[in-house]
C-alpha cells in the first residue's frame, strides 16, 4: 500500500523496483528463504515500521521527528505514512532531528532508546493527524529513507487535497424510462461526467448492463429539472391540459427550474413534464409532503399516487413510553430517525421485525410481561436476544465488504492510476471499512460506486447523491 502512495506522490515504479532489486541482490538465499545479514541490513534496508510515540523531552523542534536506534545511519529526512494508506495525502516527507537540533542531554536520552520508535514533538500543530489521520496510541508508521525514492516525491499538499472531488447535482439518481428498439427499460443516472455542457452516465437495459451518455435535455425529454417549489394555489378551474368535462378546481405550483425560469404550473403539467421519471423530483416531494397536500383530496388522484411512489418511510429508533388511550387500548411512543415521535398501537409497531425487538426490549425493561395486553412481548424479547447475540452475520458481511472494496480499489488503480477520482474514493471507502466493525456507522459513496457493490452489502453503505 505504501508503494501505491509513493506512486501517487510522483515516484516512478521503476525507482521502487530498483530499490527492491537492490535488497534482493544483497540477500542470502542458501536456506531457501530470503535472509539478510545484520551488517547488510543496516545499510541496504532503508524502510521499516516504527511505532509512533510522543517526545517526553519536549526538545524536538516542531515539524521534525526523531528515529530511535539509528545512530550514525540517521537520515536527514524520511517519508512517513500509516497503514492502511491509499492516496498521496496519506504520506508526507519530514525532516529528521539530530544532535544539532536539540540540547545535548535531550539528544543523548533519545539516542539511548532502542530501534523502532518514531518520536513526534508535542505542540499546537502535531504531525500524526496529518499522516493518514494517525495518532500515538500504538499506531505503526511506515518509514522510508531511501534517497532515490525521496528525491522523486512531489509533496504538493494542495494538489493532494483537491484529489477525490467528484461532480454531482440533482440529476444524479434520476430514474426514468429509456427506449431501446421500441422497448422501454428502467434507466438510472448514476454519474455526472462533465459540466458546461452537462453530460451524464446512464445505466439501462434489462439488467442495467448497457451504459449510455446523455445530456440533461435528453434525460428529461426536452424539459428542465425542477429545482424548487416555493408556493401553490387553487386556480378555480380544470388544468389547462385537461380535455374532460370535470371542472373541479385544480392546483398550481410556483416552480423554479434549473435554468432559472420561475413559472406557475398545474400538478398535472408537472407530472406530464416528468412522465419518464419513475419517481417524482425531490424538490416537489420537499414541498408537498410536509404540507400533506397528497392527502387532503385537492390534488389529482394520479398525481397523488405519483407522489407516494417517491416516499421513503422513516425507521423507528426506539420505543420510549406507553399509555392507554381513551378506548382503553395500549399505545406506545415511537421515536423515529428523523426526530419525530408518534403514539401507535403495539399491533402497528410489531409488524416490523426490528420494531418487535424494540417492543420486547421495552416490555422487559419495564416488567410488563404480566400486564394485560403485553403477554406476547415475552416472545419478542427472545427474538431480541437472538438478534443481538447473532453478530456473526454482520462480521462476515464486513469481512466481505473489506475484501471487495480492497479489490475494487486495486483494480481501479491498476487501470486508471492512484490519482484518479474513483480510485481515491474506493481507497477511502476501503480504509473506512476496516473500522466500521469497531466504530459502527456507514460508508458514504457516490451513487455509481454505491451500485458497484453487491446489494447484500448495502446495509453498510450510504448513497450520498
């Protein structure tokens, strides 16, 4: 992995190969294994893993490090990174402190420490966080001091920080119907390829195995993208496109399009404009749903069904209270992941397996098993115990996720290089995957990379578009 980072920093692979060939030439293979003598090792090997520690003397200058046990072989500078590392900004070149840089007593103390520690100075700008988010709680740092490699490194921090940025907008994630040879297929806009003019990658076909590149106008069939709805009103008449005799009052929305145009359009006109979309535009959902307009009987029935096709229901996080309503029926207070709380009968909550687990846990915590109406909750708690104790499935999924992301990162690097955007994003995802079993959370990916992983692993991922 450190070799990948060096290549991202401008080091030619031939220079790395020359260094490894030099090691091989100085090896002794009489026993069938690569064994390097201590004398050769001192001068041939110019890389090692060092444990990071803090400077107890407080005398190492800011921006320097000290390598213990090196003696007169101490280099003037060293390349540092920390595994897992995947991109250029994961490693930096640092000056190495020697006796000239600190009081004699401090140097003698540090020089007496055995080989294997990289000592970082304390201060307001510590180095470890700049080295692949490192710290000093036992992290191992890859140290490389071969001068041929160091001379080839381009340490352009600003360039490194800008890598990994990707294009995106509201069009990415649009699902619509794409016609191939007269047959309509489900299509997904999964990646923005360029700006001015905007160009997008679309996956379509029976199993989305076909890739096409389309403009915004082609995706929306000549119409523009709805970016915001700011108001609505009743017009007192039928929609302008309506050819029937029904004169029920219609509703118009004040629409702001991506082109900047602002105009009033009827509910039916908006639906027709997006007739190829299998789900409504998010801007429309953001306006209609909070106001409950799809449930008050004012909007056309087809429009309401179209709106409801874009609903994503919130998940229950916890059950925090219970009571009896005016009819003597039990209700429980459900807390949702969007912050809302609602009272529901247990029958509604237990329809979902996760909710049954929460219901059983709540009943056990409050000793409700013998109370009227709570008799079945004892079985729910057994399910909860089973689910909580059976963590092996999650562990196996994470193992598969780590391996899959590592393969995708390596393959992308081989094909497009380590500084290519998707290579960087896959690399970052792989690094995060090695930590989620311990720290939890989900790995955020753009839509086209999210879809590159099997659906069986999507529980650990989050689409950020």
